[in-house]
C-alpha cells in the first residue's frame, strides 16, 4: 500500500405435455417468441422466495400520507462493483413505523459465500426522511432469512435537505473532477468510486486503477478525508485522472447532496468532485 499526501506518494425450452385447446396463455406465447426470435434478451429469474422482517424507527416520527417506504435486498459480494438489486419492496403510502419488510427475490441469485444486505428508506416527495445507517446482513440459511432493521431520522441541514439516498454505504460513482466529466471506464477497467463505511469512519473505493482506503471526519456539512493509502499498480492511461482524484479528495472541506448526486467542495466552496449513486438491476 502507499500513502498519498498531496502530490507526494509514500509507498507503504417449453415444458413437455399436451396442448389443451387452441388458446395459449400470454406467458407461453412470450416464451415461444423468445425461443424463435433471434436476439431476444434473456429475462431475469422470477422471484420465488421472500426476505421478511421489520423496519423500526429509532425515534418517534409522524409521517405525512405522502411518505413512501422502500426496502431493498442487495448483493454486495463484490465491493468494487455497484450493489446488485435482487428485490425491492415499495409501500406508498408508507403509513407509520414500524414497517413490515416483505421483499420477493429469485433464490437462484442467492449463492453460497455471497454477501447480502437489506437497506430501507422513507422518502417524502423524493427527499430522504429516514434511512438505515448500518449494515443489516441476510443469513445464508434460507430458513432464517428474516432481517430486522433500524431507521435513523435524517437531521435537518442544508447539506442533506435535497438528498434522495443516504450518504453512508451508498456506492458513489465519480462523474466529474473539477468540472471535467469522467467517462465510463472501458470494459474490464475499474470504476472510480467511493463508499463511506458506517461502522467506522473509513472510506473505501477505487481511483480507476488502484484501490484506496482513507479516514473521514463528518460534522454537519463539513467532510474531510485524511490518511489516504492505495496500492501501487501502474496504469498509464488512468494514472493522471487517478492522481487528480486523490488530490481533490484530500482537499475536500464540505459536501452537499442533490437528489442522487454527491458534491464535494473545497475550502472556498468550489466543486472539486461530483458523484452519482449507482446500483445494478436484474432487469
């Protein structure tokens, strides 16, 4: 691993059976079309299992009728990639806490040695009101896939009043460095990103070539990153952008969330880095 300090690097088929009648069901017709038409995209597996549980609020909050509750089952086996959404529950109107969790998902996507989590949010007109701020893992044993989660109220402040996703545990994909757009990586290349951990003030991510770790300090709208360390793989096409990314990260003084975007700012309020939340859908 190496520590980054400013500009200096310190190395440290259809089923068999008889056709009955002349009427085909929509599902059978769709399956037949997919088998006959070239290029028909494979559909994701249908949900055949359920994750249950309860979402509790840590403090009493009276929600308006327009509030929306969502609980999501995520595959987080590969932390270097955006989480994969295996199932999602949406209740509108949300009602009042506690909320029953009932997330359908395809059991074929739940594999041994994989890591899975349940996260939940309550939003009002697209803005975050309550959210899980800890990891809630799903047991591997199918007989015990019940997960109870806790929702934390978002404290009112200018930096997060427009947020639609949580700051911590979200996979933030880098989209801009000092006003310059960051293109999507080529196939097989790493995606520049970061994830703020919840159980400790640590941030993990990738610069596009090398993975990194750093400490972070969060107080209100103030956000600082310190003691950034990375490995030392040399990737010439991405090295310049990666260096700029790490330098800008260490110059961050504050942040602001705008919907599903995260803006990191410097000492004079200028935008240094811009990220967007990312996840992968089975659809």
